[in-house]
C-alpha cells in the first residue's frame, strides 16, 4: 500500500482515543501499512505497547506526539499553533521527550503548557513537524498564514502541512485553503488520517468519550462528534 499513518490517537490521549495502542498497531499490520505513528497529545506513553505489537511485523513504528501551544506567536492573532512532531532518530526521540517533560512539569496532572519560546529554546532539529492549520474561515487567513510561517522558519525543510479527509460539511473549501497555504508558504501537504479508533465498531465508545470531554450528553454533542 505504501501508506504511513502519521496522525493517530490511542487511549493514552484521555477521552479522545477509543483504541489501545496495540489494537491500532495490529490493525495497521493487517491493512498492510508501511508505517504507523502513534501521536498522543504531549505523550509517548503508548509507544511501548505499540512497539511490542509490531516487534515481529514489517510495519515501522514512528514515535510522535501532538501539541497545541497555549499562546500564539507574534502576528498570528488568535491562531494557536497545533502540530505533530515525529522523531526521526534516537536523538529526535530524546528531543521530543524533553519537550513533553517541559510541558507536563509546568501544569497540573493530565494537562500541559507549552509556549512559542519553548520551541525556540528546545533543540528539535531531529524531528519532523506536521502543521494542523486552524479553520481559516474562523480565525482568518492572515493569522493562520503567520502561524504557519512561524513554524516553517523553525523547522525549514522538516515542515509539512497535514490534511485529512473527514467527509464533513465544508471540507472541500477547507482543503482549498490548505492548498493556498501550501502555495504561499512553498511547502508540501501530507495526507493524514486523524485516527481515533482502529475499527468502526468503536464509534459508539468514541462518541461517549467525546461527550464526556465536552461535558454534554451524547445526543447534544452535535458537531463535536465525528
């Protein structure tokens, strides 16, 4: 298939992922994926279980993590940088873990806090960055572009825009805005699945987790649900 999934939550992202890391890994192997990145939010806790499941498999496991900064960089207005970091080597794994430790030690348990300066001050030269642009229809195109440009300056050729197909209303317009960002920033777009479960039978559980996270009944969760 020559497909690598680069954006995948396990149940180690609390109230978000509806599958265990080993379930995601086994499904990736069954589907013939070339590689799988587990990208839990500010965490690599699910990596050991996924690694154990893929130990005798040709599927490559990529260590990654998902982040959202709590402040916007200069000129980005309301656009808070949201992105995935993927470790390329053992050195990159160490860089990723140090950033996670910084964010977790600064906040209460189960939370994290990271600021734009943290990305400048922590060496991340052995990590790839996949930017998850905000909805430019809400945040405005210029702030989103400024946010992407700021990340591009930090990561250079290791920077990509991530795009997924979720079959939601307005998706085509959003993808067109991503193409425009790609042209304006002179960078590539990378396909990601934004995986939250390994099989569709987990959808009811994922809906319940989402409703709990939003503190609302499932029947009132509306567009918060996939």
